[in-house]
C-alpha cells in the first residue's frame, strides 16, 4: 500500500485517506451547504454559476455532466436554459450532497432527463466520447489526484465538446488578497461555527482553496491531459476563475 502523502487543507495525510476525510467534511456541511454558500459569498456564488452557464452555451439535446454536482445549482440552471430537453447527469462522490441535490431539484420541479450517479471523479463510470459539456463547480480542489480527474473529463467528453471548471483561485489584486485572507481564516470559520455548528470543516475549506493551483497552473494541467484552446476568466478580481478547455 502506498504511503505517499497529499494535502488535506494544510495538513499532510496519506493519499489513501484524503477521500474519506473530504467525505466527512461534506457529510457534515451538506445540510447547511446552500445557506452557507449564500452567507459566505453574500450571494455572489449565484452570479458565478450563471456566468458558467453563459460560457457553456448549452443546447437542447446536449448530454451534460455536472461533476461534484453537490446540491444541484448548476444542473438546475442547465435544465432551465435547455427547457428540460438536455440529458443531465449530476455526479458526486458524496451521497449526502447527492441526496440533498436530488430532493432540491425534484421539489423545484426539475426531474425530467436528470439522473444521479455517485462516482469518484478520478474514475468515471461513463463511456468514452459521451458528453457535449462537462462542468465541475467548486469541486476540483477536493480531488486527491486532480490530473486523473482532468484526464477522465477529457476521456468522456465528445470531440467538439468542452469542459468548464468553476473554482476558487488566486486574487489578482494584492489588497483584495489580504482582505480575502482575513475573511477566509478569521471570519468564515466563525460563520461556520455559528450557522452550521462546524468550525473545523470551514477551516478546511478555506485551506483547500489556498492549496488549489492558481489560474496559470490549472490551465497548464488541462493542456497536459489533452485539452486545447484552454482559457480562463477571472471573476471577482480572481477570487474565482472559470477555465474552459476544448476537445477536438
């Protein structure tokens, strides 16, 4: 068994343990995930997700995979934009998040052509060249081997398709970076403690953001696994970035 280490926030843990530890975090935060997103971002996460859908430009009859689909925000926007006429698979490694997302979408009236698959992004149970669009929103940073997840996204994407990664990144303006650090490490865990009764999970989430590759590094990682014409858009001064990669 490998004893190779990887990061879990700022901790170093055996690679074989990271997925379990991440699962524990998201089992813990699942119930309050949506309200915490609104509080943490002051609602801005909704604008970031709408921008992601605008960049994706989904079409009716597209086959769409939303990885780390969580509580279904992107899937709902895709279904609305395509008038429920695209095939949408919401995939997440965490059954608590997947269950809450399914219930939310059904309660909102979105259940036609939406399917749910519990899967690890590093080994997707889908055929080669299947999807027109793949998104992963705020999930890639939690994957143990990001290069494997990116390679799997490329594998299951059809030629002519595109993959879109919405993720926290590195602020491009130094004063913003300092304010963001203060908020992330001094304020955010306290909000987690008050609202979700879970300070430790939100401390991890803040740390995981800092350990995620910056914009240029992630662009290079996407190119390395075969994506072409990779570009990114900085949102909110680089606090978040949207990367787009194409498969030809």
